[in-house]
């Protein structure tokens, strides 16, 4: 069988350093972006334009690995049948039932040994006790950006549960929300696959997001940084109201600060529990929660990094960042898709 032979010979995993912005088709938007920034940093440290922000090391389980898994587990036809015959968009219950059935098929099937072996070998090269395991959807026609937030992420994953969490990321291509989205956007006939990013975990003291162009005022001479204590998932998921800092680009200065009281933060809980939840909420005292998450000096340092990333890509960027032990790390960058066209 030609297709089986092709899948056998297919590349399964690639380090960030071997990926760039043109690789969204095999590594998803997230994987391609992390590869692009890793390469930019490597060039800069070799004496080119001052790029100062390291991306935590990692690798991507390429979309081809997911396709090989589906093929070897004989799941393709079964999944198509469930999606074609059992999903009725006007009945949410049918979406939920189809999702549960498909996700169970994916998480219970055996991962091919060569994929499992390569993941574990590459995990060891990261020299990390904990990694973040993130889904990175690949869709045709540059629609990958729209999948941001549709799929799952598993923080503080250990070597023990990395294979299981990769399968959960594959399965998250078929959560009720993702199935509904696929039908709503008329993408049911589109080839959609999923790569999985495995990246050394930053145990952030402070984390957040940044927009290199103010997304509300759409003023290209302003950027906004949002920051909170603990892991960034709390801010990305909207469970914590972050501090916000508006920075003018020229002249470079902070023009507005809004410091909020943060009564709790998300931190690593220790080893993964049986529920797989390795993070926990902890209460912050009034004095801890009232402090600004970033000093003015840190805000300006991060602003410089954000500008370098925007300059590298040549378009406005939506960036996820983390701060640990005196250093900023960039964990994601993607285009801001909500701006009206610049006149």
C-alpha cells in the first residue's frame, strides 16, 4: 500500500530550530511561529540585529504523526462516518455525543511505537522536568489563526504523562466547540489536522499577553501589555483581570497604567494528580495582590521585545509572554486578526 509506505517514511518530529513561518502546514500556526522566533533569536545572537528574547526550547510532533496514528489505528473512516451521519448542527446534543465518541476512539487507541519512541527521546533533550503540551491546528488557506483557543493545552506535563497528553491534544480537534466551529465556518470538507507543540515549561512569577498595536484604539503608535501573577493560562482564559500598561512607541514611554487587585493566582501544584491537573489556584494576600505585576523598568524591557517581534514579522502581533527568575520568555506570537485595515 503506497499510502502506508509514505506514512511510514514520514517525518514525525522536528525541533523548533528547524521550523519557520512557512511551516504552518506541518507544524500548525503555533509551532511555525515558535520555530520562526527561535531562528530569529539564533541569528541575532550570532551578531545580527539585537533580538533579545529567548523562546523556551521545544519540538513539534508534526501533523503527519497524527495522520499516521489515525491510519494505523484504522480510525479515518469511522471518524468521517460519525461526522457525516451523526452531527446535526441544529442539535447541540448530537455534537456533544459525536464529540464524546470520537475523542474516546482517539484517546483509547494505541499510539504507534515509533511516534511514542521519538516523543520520549526528544523529551529527554529538553532537560526539563515539566513541559507545556499545546495543540497547534493546521488548516488550509491560512485559517490556522482562527483555531487559536479552540484546542487544548496541558501545562506542567511530566515524562510520565506526555504521551497521554499528546493524544488528548489530538482528540481536542474534535471537542464539541471545535466540531461546531468546523461546521459553522463551512470547513467540514477542508483538510484539518493537528500538530502538537512540546515546550520546556516556564514557571512564571508573572505572565500575560501583549498587543504590538492597541487593539481597541487601533493606534499604531501605541501598544498594550497585560500582566498578572502566576501562570498565563489564568489571563488567557479570562479568569483573572490583569494589570494593563499602554506604551507609546515614539517617544517611548508609558502613557497609561491600570493596576487591578488580583486575589488569587494559578501556580504549579507539584506532580500531576490523578485528574491530570498539575496546577492550582492560591489566594494572594492583600499586599501581594495589590502590587503592580510589572515595574516600569520591566514594562519598558518587555515593550522593546514586543517591538522587535513586530519589526521581525512586519505586522501587528498578539504575543504571550512569561517572566521567571529575572528573564522574559516568549511562548507564542501570532498576527492580530481584529484590526480594521490600516488606511
